[in-house]
């Protein structure tokens, strides 16, 4: 999850781009309507560093 300028910079990247993300990783566990245990992961970003160079 990213907001503001971080979100704008992250949105410029594409699949395969190398980035370094610093933040808090959270796991959300829940039970679906069929009784199966599920989990979802979220990263709340604090900073993003890109490996992009001028191409």
C-alpha cells in the first residue's frame, strides 16, 4: 500500500523492474464462506528505491 508521491513513483514501474521497498509487512488471516482458512499479505511502504538508470 502506498500513498501520495510514493504511489506516483511506484506506478511508473512495470513487471520486471527492480525496486527496493522498505516498510511494514502485514498478514491478514480470515475464513472464507466455505470455512477455508485464507491469508492476504500487504506491504505498507515507507520508502521506495528504484534501480532504473537512464536508458
